[in-house]
C-alpha cells in the first residue's frame, strides 16, 4: 500500500484551537488504508474488512420454494369452503421437483422445498383438515401465499457486500447462502500501544508514594481489540529521549500505527512531541474538547503516530472520538461518524461556549444520567459509564428532561 506522506498531519499557519468536527473532517481527508490483503474462509471472516466487492455466484433462493410446512396448489382460493384432492407424491426440502401437480389438486410440501410445476400457493398445515385423501379449509387465501420467489433475496451477479465493509454475523450468513466460501479481506491493522513517563509502574510492582500504576496500556489494548484491530504491546518507556527513539524505531518495524499516552504536549518532559519534532513530522492539534485537548500527530519512519493525553479519561475519550474512525480508515474500512441518539436528560448542567464536552453517562429508565464528577482523573467514571453524552461547542443550559445526545460505546465502533 502507498505510505502516508510525511507531512500528512501538518497544520496551516495560524491554527490554534480546532473544533472537534473540523478536526475529524481534517483527519478524514488526510488518511488512507495502509494494510495489504489476504484471502480467508468465510467462517474466519467475522469482523474483518472486505478488500473487494462481493457478487453472488448463485441466486438465493435458487428455486421458488415454500416458507412453511403445508400443502401446495395452483392459484389462490376465495371465500367459502374448499376441498382439494391430494396427489400421492410429497415434496421434502432438498428434493428436485420431478413432477407436475395437475390443476385442481394439491401436494404435501415441507418448509424449504422447491415448488413443483403446478404450485404457486401454499397453505399452512395448521389451517387445513386432511380427510379422505383431500385437504379441506375455509378461504380466502391469496395466490402466492407462503412462498418465496427464486432470487428474491439475491440474484446471480448481485453485489451483496462492498469494499470496506466490516463483516457481521449476518454478512457471513448471506455470503454462505449464495455459495461464497472465501473472501479477500484487509490484513489486521497492527496498532502499537506505548506508555511513557517516569511516574509509571506496572500492576504487581512496588510503587512509591509519587508513582502510579499504568492504567492506559491495558485500557487501550482492550479498546483496540474491541475495534477489531491487532494490538501490539510496546511496553513502557521512561522520560528519556534516546530510549523513546529506540522504542519508536523498533515499533515502526512491527506495527502499522503507534498509539502513545503521555508526553504529547509541549512541556519539558513531553518527549513524544520532541521526538516527532526532531523527525520533522509533528503537528500538535489543539482541539477544543473536554476532556482532552492536545493530540500529537506525526510520522515516524512512515508509521503514523497518535500521541494521546496521559490522563486515562482523556486518553479513552480521544481514542473513541478521533482514534476509532482514524484507525478504521487506516485499516481499509469506511470512515465511521459518531452514532448517537437524543434522549431525555436525568441531570442538570450549564456549559460555557468554546469546547465540545463529552460526559461519562449511562441509560436508566429511558433517561440518561451522568457521572457525579467530571474530574478527568476519575477512572471509576469510565467503568461506571455505558457511553458518553455529547454536548455541543456552544453555550447550553440543560435541565431535567431536556433532550441531549447520548453515544453508547457501540456508537464509537466498539
């Protein structure tokens, strides 16, 4: 695949605080697929991204058939009592019709069986009485009832799935139904996950009073897995420029994109930003978002780098809002906009203009409630939440019962 340009994240002069929608639109135009393709069986293709359009090699259903167990005959019947003699044959599913049903007679037919000549209507077995070699029922029944037309689901040559689609269980059913055994898909996007900072220790290690345990790496590993990509654990690097350079060099050889947390702003210990600046491929996107703001974007040896905030809440929100659609595009999928819906608020809040805000939230009894604290250090609020309330850039005053936009975790593509 053609690599991304080294200056693909460069911002025009004079850009300061960028609205979320503008930043997303900008990202969308800058990114493209960076992974190759492979052919796998349909049975293994759940969650994979199609690399080519798929057309149906066979119609579904291939022949007209019955949708129910019952009795088939020609044309419907009107009002009144009906008595139709039965022919001796019956039609099970999978049998090839080798008989014609004479007009004025009926045939026993089972669900999925192809309709023989002389049958275009099927009546449910529960709606008839069988007596003296005939079926008896009271009409009306419409012509064509309880039958399926050949190719009504998919005709031979129909496009049934398109390039960039992330395959669902239902897609696997449709592909299999028309006889597709293998599909060309994008290779999994390898997403490197790296934590930075002298203050970090790993769970299970002894931590001093001024140290904290690394919450970002396991969180991002889980997010990347849920998004359908291949997480690559790059470990933890202290605040040392040379150590980070070595880790970046190694990561560029075995990943398609690198996610870092911490060190992505403009301080003395922000070595991610410093290193990308040194490489001449760094853009610090100051985004008008809460929680979050700085997002360091750059390239390292043709590998895109997303420098996330070190705060776990901000890191997760930025990954969901910016990382999820960006990674989908790099993986060969379609860009995915945030999918939310309007629901009544179970909270009150006054918000100033200037930043888009995302509040940890969950649905209860048809209303959305938000976490008691907006503190960006409260990781427990992420565990408590089932999604985010999305508040617009402009000033807004919300009272109980007002409609607000709620985005469940699935609305970010997880």
